[in-house]
C-alpha cells in the first residue's frame, strides 16, 4: 500500500498547484482487510494480540478487572492485556455447539460478504504525521482471489452505503504506525452461524504500514454485556436454550467498566488483522 502512496505523491508533485512553495499535497491511502481473527490465548497466559484497555494489570481473583486475570502480549511482552472474548468466551461457545468463529469470518471475507476497508486521509507524510483522518467502513465485492487463496492487492471496490462507518478525525502516525484511540468501532461477530455487528467502546486501533505495501495491526475495545445479550436474543433460529447458556457466560467473564458496586459491564476483546492496498470507485 505504501507504493500506492508514493505513486500518488509523485503524481501530485507533477501537477501545478498555483503555489510557488514546495509544500507537498496531502494524500489518501486505502486497504482492504484480508485476514481478520479474534486474538486467542497462545501460548497459555499469553494473547496473540490486544491492549491494556483499563490501565490495570489484573490477576486472577483480584478485585481489579472483576477477578478476570489479564494476559501477556505474545509478541511484545506487554502485560495487562485485556481479551476475555477471545480467551474465554469464544472457546466456550465452540464447546457448546458453535462453529469456529475465525473460519466463518475468514470465509465471509474471501466470498466478499465481509469487506472491511481501512482508509487514511490527509496524509502529509507516509511515516510520521500528527493528524491523519481514519475511517473503518465496508466495501462491496466480490474480490479476486490469487492462486495462494488470498485476496489480490490493488483492486477497486464500491463503498457500502448501508453499513456503519467508524471515524477518527485525528489519528497519529509515528514511524509508520497509525494509532487511533477512544472511539467506537462496529465489528462483525459470528454466533452460531449468525453474523451480528457488535460495537467496541473506547476502542484502540493500531495499523502498521509495511514495506511490501501491505498493512497489519490490532484492534481492542470493550463490548457492553447487556447490548450483546440483546443481540443474541434477537437471533432467529437458535431457540431459547442458547441465549440462556450465553447470558451467564457474558456475566461471569465481564472485565471492564465496573459500576460503583464493582460489577463489570463490558467484555474486553482483541482482534488481529492483515490487509492489502485497494481503491474505491469515485
């Protein structure tokens, strides 16, 4: 994706602007997510991704985090990682009859049913910029797939006007890593073959701009327990038994946003993703 940015810079540099100064025009950059997975516990006590969302390194049974212990980031070694959905909830759902969530979501991406678009605007510098516009939206496919089974880069997609858009007016790009914080993101979750959009509150997103033009990163945030219960209750064709099983799982695994009485009201979640460069139709 960086080669797209450099190409745009070169193109814009050749166009007269009417100004005599050497100030480079701001550019935009777009990627489509090709790999999307909820971070898991691997190895034991470690999370494949995620962030310390509450600023507390909680231990099992402690009053902090409602007694839910935090994990260690498997790659960076950072402590206090909050990720109870990927660590506790999704494995429990699979044990009571749900399909592997990662497989369902990945198939939806390759089929073009779930195209997450990562858009950066107002880029003054491809490496360091103190204010970059960021949007996470949905695209309309289907994408072309290469011989390796992966989505090919540099394809053009339509914007999906019927899907939610998450936006940050001023994210920070440092050494090729974009970081957006304290906003809400609508992300997909598959529960017993049904896709629902869950809202991540107080979200954190990191996007690494890689040398080969690809991107990779992590997303973390909290999901409101009562809102997730309502979503599960609204699903068709799962009967009454599944919501009755899931409700207690949500309550006992909540680890964020405690009330004055110490009851946590949100579940933490962490997502790993990868993507390749893309374009939107004008």
